């Protein structure tokens, strides 16, 4: 399941699944991460793609721009959720430096820091 899930969330809930792959927020997908938490509860597992193409898929994006995007994406509620985040998108290469910038932000923003 990828991207356009919002209208399917009630049907997916009926299956009894305890996680979804892949939740994709606009503008590429239709489903915000918090839409899933609202429907399934905060213990639901989310596999989610960061789909802010103007930031994550632009050449020359800075660490500060990536960090600002992550700061906006990771709401306090989402920071407490069970979420696996990935940056890769089928057919689009993600440079190592972007993964490293995200890892740096995640380490800096761990619970308890």
C-alpha cells in the first residue's frame, strides 16, 4: 500500500493489521502520518516516506533545510509513535549526504535529548 491511502483507512482498519507500509503525505500521497494515528491509535506501526520533493529531492539542499523539514514533519505526537522513516523513492536516487543529514537530526532529537 503506497501513497493514496486516506480513503482506504477505514477498510484497512477492518483487517486488524498493526502497521501500514507506506504512508505518504501530500503532495505525492494523500495521507498525513497523523491521519493514520487518528484512525488506528498511537501504537500502530507506520512505515512512512518523506515526500517533500522541493526539499528531499532537490540538488544542493542544505542540512539546515533538511533539518527544518524534519522539524515540521515530526510533530510531538509523531515523535512518540512507532514509525520507520525512509527517504528513498522508487526510481529516484537519494545521495548519502541526505541520509547522513537525517541521521544527524534524528540523533539530535532522540527522546530524552
